[in-house]
C-alpha cells in the first residue's frame, strides 16, 4: 500500500500522540511513586475539630484538640465542661485555659463541650438534661477513639456548674468512659444544702429541678455528686475560694468530708481571699497542679 503524503502526516501525528501518551503515563506513575509518599510511620500531625456534633441539638457540640504524635496507646483525653449555673456559658470558656493545658499536658487530647442549657422562660431542658448530655458527649468521644487515635482513658474537669457535672458523671456514671480522675473548680456538690444559700439559689434550683428539696427531694439527691461517692470513686482534685459568694466553700468542705469518709484519694486546695473565679496567676498554678495530680495517678 502506498501512503499518500496526507496519510503519512496522519500516521506520524498519531505515532507522536502515542509516544506522548506513553511518556505522560510514565510521568504520572513516577509522580505517584512510593518515594514521594508521606512517611506512613511519621507521627500524626496536630488536629483541631470545631463544633463536632454529638447529638441532634445545636448545643450538643464539642471542640477537639488532638496533639501531634497521638496514638490509641499513649493519648489520654481531658474533657472540660464549662460553667454558667446550667443556664449560660459555652465551650469557648476553655480557650482561656487552652494554651496552659497544652503546655502542662502535651500528651493529652483536649475536648471542650457544650450542653443544653435550662431556659427559665420555657422551662425547657430541666435537669437531668445536662447530666445526660455529658453522658452522650463521653460516649461520642469513645465511639471516635479509632478515628481520632486516642485512648479510652478519660479525665473530667470543669468549673462551677461544669465542675458539678464533671463530679456527677465521675461518681454516678464512672463506668461510662473509664474515668481515671476528676478535677473541679468551686463546684456545687450537694444541691440540698445549697438550696438555702440565698434567694437566687432557691429560685434557680426550684426551676431547674422542678421543685424544692421538700417537694422533689429525689431530684436533688439524683443531681448531687456527694450522694454517689463510694470507695471505688476516681481520684478527685478540687479548688475553692474562701470568699465565694456564688457557691459557698462549704460545698467543697462537704465534698472533702465525704471523700475522706469513703477512703477516696483526693486533693483539696483552699484559695484564700478569692471568690467565684480566680486570678490568671492562680489559674496558671492550678493547671500546673492538675498536671502534677494526674502524674501521681499513672
């Protein structure tokens, strides 16, 4: 067969196209070679996950801060629960302490949670809504243990109402989450004795628990951490100021007495001259003390 010049040109074009395609394929495979892949054995980079949902409600979200080099064997979890009298506040409270916690506990995954708040106008989200949200949050963390490469060892911490919720879960629901220890700042611990502290306390607790200690005693008992302390309760560390006018220091005195009575390991620090909220220097020292306390448990 005799090729005309036009035919030859077409042949040459397709021949060049075939060669180009061949080199293109070689180049693609070369660019994907294993020598250019990230080292599969390299430590995992640090990761932040914001507003991660653990439930259907908009308030049921958490922020997650995962450290570099984490693993399921070596990365315990600290869950921080914000304060706000069960009616206010958010997980953003943790940002004030985040850097200090990261420096004091560099091997920890740190998690700050929101929970549904009680509404005085509609009376929605009465207790134990907040207690149940902490349970759901802990279960969500455990369900993501492999995804986030974290341990199942959980430490709970919180301030004020958040301290109350941390203590309540640690004592009442210790089996949910392998709770290793709990740390609380100026926490309510016995809602029955707290009820008579002042008019605002009476008003708030009556609405939150749908009654008074006389009319709905079981709700107060079920919502008070000290009534669930037993010899197997986790080690506890707590801090309270001597001039607290929101949650009286007697609440922590009661906690200390009950822990001592049940033989539970604890550390109680009384902060002289400070109230419901501490100075930046005190918070910094407390976070360092928390790290030291945790190191004595392991």
